[in-house]
C-alpha cells in the first residue's frame, strides 16, 4: 500500500504531529510505503521533541507529482489544493476539525476552508462529532472514525495518583496566547481571579519577545517528555478553547494524574465527564471558572476523586499503535471503494461557491459604504478647517490636544 500524506510543514505540533505519528507506524508495517509530501517549500524539517522520527520518507510536492500512489491524503485545507496534482488510485481527506472555524467571517480563508469539504474524496476523522457533521454535509461520501492515540511511553499512565493535600492548587495553562480561539489570556485572567492559594504555570511553544504573561512560571517550547513531566507536577489543566477537533492536552494530562477544567468545546465529550474526571465551565465566565478552581483548591477529596478517575479514563484510551491500526484499516477500505464524487459533489461545490461570492460581495459593499462615509466626513472636516470661522478656534484646539496627550 503506497500512501502519500500531504502536509504544509513539519513543525511537529497539533495536527501535523498526529499525521506524523500515523505515518511513522504505518511505515513500519509490512507492505506499507508511506511518504510525507511537503506542499510548501521549507528550509528543512523541524523534529524538536520527535527526534526518533527522521527516518520517515519526506519529499517535495514536485517530487511527489512524478510518482504514483495507491492513496493520496490531504491533512489540512490548504493541502487539499495540491491533492489532485498527485497521481493516485484514490483520494482522501483526513479532517481533524472543521477548519473554517479557525477564521473570522471577514476572512476569505473561511470560505476556502469550508469549500474543501465539497471535494470528491473519502473522509477520515478523529471525532464522532465530525463524523456526524460530515454525514449531514456529505451523505454521498464515506467517513471513517480513527481516534487519536496517546504515546503511552512518553505519557506513561501513573501507577496511582498521589493525593495533593497541602499547598497551593497547581494550575497549568497550555497554548499560544496569540491564537484567538485558545483563549490563553482569558485562562490566565480566570486563574488570577482565584481566592484560594494557587500557582499558575503557562507553557507555550510561541514565546515572542516582549510578551508579559501574569503567571508564576512561563515555559516553552517543551519536548513531549518535558510536557509529560510538567503534567505530572500539576493538579489541574485549565483550557478554555472555543474551537477544537479533539483537544489532546487534557487527555495527556489525564495520563499523568492531572484533572482538567475545560469549556464544552467540540470533542470534549470524547473523554471529559463533568464531576467524574474533570469540570466543565462556561465560555466567557471567568468568575465561574475561578470558582471551579477555588472549589478544587478547597475540596481536596473532590480533587483526588477527579484525578483518580481521569487516570482510569486515560488507561482505557487507545495507544498510537492501536490508533494507527484503525488508520490502516480505514485506508485499506477506502482503496477498495469507488471514489466518491460526480454530480453530487460538483453541485455542492458550486452552490457553496455561489453562496460565498454573494456573502463576500455583501461584506465588500458594506465596507465600501463605510469608506465613502469616512471620505465624506473627512471632506467636511477639511472644509471647516479651511474656513475663516475656524481660525479663531485653532489655539483652543491646540490646548485640547495638549491636554489629551
């Protein structure tokens, strides 16, 4: 089985890390030939934290276009634009989230990302909610559920949870403060609003100079093994994301004996059960989130109950080896099925394109109206400034500007 996974880069975090984990294990199976196809030019792969992976076959888009595959798989909406440039018997799309949600409605990327779901492909995804959504959007296309695995060696489940009975509540916040839907600044603000003693650690792979985060400790980027140690040294992971496929960090934290306080973001119900192994908090409710954390700081029996059950949940979760076996089964099934598409996919693609053009034309018209109004106002202001009636008021205007500054 010769498979090409299309990726934008090899910055091994998030979705790319999932693809590489599957590629690594599939390539070790008998009769499997797996290639990571870079659809963008890059200076070189970044294997930070995944030093055991450089043996994987990586090639450029142009090199892949000269080859032939049994199956070509897009893994992110931008990679879908290169999918049909490759020669393959079948085409698939590994959907890890509905990626149009990563953009605001004023961004053209939202339309482009959404339209890639109309392509004549079979789907693979990591979450039951995505399976159900794609069944509504594309009833003509098969969709296979392959849950993400966990590296059970790196994030080895603890033998048991050691009770945290004394000291401040140890709160861990993970994610980039520059990604709007991760809500890291809001997480920091919620933790800071706690009444009970607490210690906050923020870890982010995006450490831009000059950024000040109000935490007791700011770390990152960290390797996977360093993250495993960090989870084990904290009581609770606080994550207030508003967009996810299936968020991996809470599940990793479960393996290392921490519980979580999370929003009811899509995918949370794959493993988080409120009051059993974690706590759910509302979006935009920083006071309520702080009260959840205060409850865990005061009630150490509840904290231990949640952490113990989180560990049990983690033990039942599949490893990457088990997950990649499911991925192999899905890819083999897709190869044997007819390629979906035809009039149904084409009609939906064109309908979405038409709707998108109308939406963006309306948005563009609205912005043009604002520009025209601003130009008219500026013209009137300039006329007043140039009139003889405005001259006596200029000293007053200067005094107002100085006072304002």
